[in-house]
């Protein structure tokens, strides 16, 4: 079992095809995940894991739902 | 209550059939306007007084089972500040006026241009070049003249925000872009009032309520403009965010917000709705 990735707005284009069930390695963090996905760190302003705000250094475990959110301010 | 006003309301009211069964006294919109003019009282106050007399203003008949008379009176006597009359702001204005918020204080220094037509409900072909506050005035007069709409045709600054918020119960962040949102959040905290905020880029949006001193989206999003510069803001995403914001204004005015300290993240391509704790 992997993780579920949700990437929003301008980050949607980085979502891998297997984003619903994405394999992770032991010790995987949000930072190592977004590096693998090719997302520049500065483009991620909000990370949430299982609906809790987290940081780039947060560890990810199998079964987690990871949300990646860029700067969004339109009205 | 002024006896002449009370007598006036009861004389103008008439029995009508009620959507939930039976009959009761109702007060038509023309009578509200007439009483407001004769007694020099805002229409929203006539409506609040009518509800206190168990007379339902026709305008609110179909809301009565969703908005209790007590809550409707609270709305009619409340004052809400709203910064921005663009995409979010136009849709919010419409909803808050129809819900019956008695006094709305709004600000926007912009004028309508053709590129607003994709989403901004106050923008029309015949109104291109018109000030957004002017368009708001025209729309409010068309849909709810009982509400008092105060307009400031200017872009607010950190210096002018505190005065703008004076006397308001809640402030709505309907700004475009990220540059002013942090200043507005700080001004709301300084005024000790809740902030209802929302923003979007493409089909993605978020809505949050920031209680004074709490962390909010403005603390996370930075001040450079965001993904909306590239992705724009399609109408369905704008109107969804505006509806969520309007309902949180209602929740705050009548009780408790559901999104205090949280952020509801939405995406209309994947139909994702997730409430994140900040």
C-alpha cells in the first residue's frame, strides 16, 4: 500500500499517474517526495497530511493522504 | 419600540399563506419601503421590528424555516465589512443582500473591464468602465433597497483599514491577489473581529475563518501573487468559494463558524473537499 497524493492548482500538473497509490521508501519526508515529483520547494506553501497542516520535514507513512498546495490568492 | 411605527407595521401587514402551512401576517416589500420612508428608518430595521411583532416580511418568507426569526433579526441588525467587489465580492454581495444582512460596508477602487466578464457577477457589457462600487450600488437598489450599502471607491491600505472596520461584527476578505490579505488579517485581529477569507486559482479554492490572533491562510501563502495569474478564476470555482464564505458569515453572525482555525480546500476538477486544521 502506498500513499495518496493530492496536488492543487498549479501543482496539479506534477501529479503522477499512480498518485492514488504512490509507493514510498522508508523514512520518506514531504521534502524527498516533492523532489521525486519534480516540484520546486518554493512552489509549496501548504502541506497537509491526513487533513493536518504539516511541514516539508514531516515523515510520510503508508496509507497517508498528502496534500500539496501552492500560493493561491485569486478572487 | 415607537408606538406609531408598531401601529404602522401592524396596519400595513396582511394575512398571507405561509410556506410551512396555515396563514400568518406578512409585510410586502412595498410596505417596508413606504414605512421606511415615512418614519425615516432603514428598511432592514422595519423588517426586524416586523419580525418582533410576528409579522414576516414577504422577502424572507421562503427562508423562515432555515433562518429563524431570531437569527433573521440578528442579520438585519448586523454590520458586515467586505473588502473587494470583484469575483468573490460580487457573488458575496448578492448573497449577503438576499440573506438580509442589514448593513454592508464595501470597498473597491477598481472599474470593470471586459476580462472580468468570465466570473464577476457585477460585471456587464453595458457596465464596462463603471466603478465596482457604483455597480454594487445599482445592484443593491435592484435586489434589496432595505439593506444599507456603504461604499468606498478606493483600494484600502494598511493605514485606512482600521477605520473601515470600525463598528463591524465580521469582515470578509474578497480581495484579489495576495499582497493585501495579510494586512487585512492583521487589521481584523487588531479590531478583534473574525475574518472570513477565501481565494482560488483555476478550479482550486479555499475558504477559512480566522479568529483574532489565529493563524490564517495569509500567513502561509506569502505575498507574491499566486497561481491565479496563470490559471485564472472560472465562475463555478469563484461562486463556490463565495457561497462557502457567505455561509460562514451567516454562521458567525448567528452562532459559531464551522471553519475557525481550519481551511476548507476544494477542487472542482477532482471534486475534492477537504477540511485542513491549521
